[in-house]
């Protein structure tokens, strides 16, 4: 969750609120100037949705209401917790692909 160019500057001011810097505070590298990381974010969210769908198929429900509440809660928690990591990975992949 640091700058892919210098490894010093942080990407996020506060990761729990998903507040990010526009560029690296240390070297000035623009993290996402063209909004290219959104495609990766959509794909990674689709991947996580696929994982939750596999869980839905693999574990049969005993009580459908509790099962649905648990699955939705787990999915939202998974999306929220991994969002900064997925965004940082997208920024790093964009940097290494455009060098």
C-alpha cells in the first residue's frame, strides 16, 4: 500500500475511510491519472462475487433467512476489507504495465 515507483509514499491517507492521495507525497508519481484502476476493481469485485457464489452452491442452507443474512454480511465485509488492497494492487499493476 505504498507508491509503486519509490516505495516510500503512501497510497491512502486513511485506508479505513478509503481516502487516497492523488499522487505520491514523496516522489510526486500520479497514482491513477486516467482512472484505469476501475476496470481492475470491477473485475476483482466480480471475482469475489464468484467466490461467494461458489460458497452459496457448496454449503447448503439449513435456515434460509439466517443463511442469506450471513452470506450478504460476509460479502459486504469481504468487499470492504479488501477494497484498499485491491486498489493498491490495481495502481501497482498499472504502473508496471505502463513503464
